[in-house]
C-alpha cells in the first residue's frame, strides 16, 4: 500500500527543512518516503509518495499532520 500526500502551499525552503527534520517520526509511523515532488506550476506546493508499512500508524501520522498544518489532501492507494 502507498500514501500520496499533497501538502498545503508554504514557502518551500522552510517547509522542506521542517519535513526533513521529521524523517524519524515518519519512519516510526510506518512510512517510507519513495518520492518527493514540487509542482512545476506552483513551486511552493509539494507532493510525496510514501510506502506504507503500518496503515494504522500512518493514519496516526496523517492525523497529527492535519492537526498541526490544517487540511492535507491524502490518499491511501493500492496498485490497480
């Protein structure tokens, strides 16, 4: 299973520093970062693809992110 997350716009350099600083929290929440993208049309928007190792722990991480940063658009996905 994977998780696709579209983070709300924020100044990218500050957002990226904060994102990198919390890598251990994501790891402990059952998430492995596979890819990180910046929007070509809105460079302060970031999207991430994670491999999910523990759905419940990943949902907890997502809930915490939404509580701290507001609405985050995210989808748990499986290959079709």
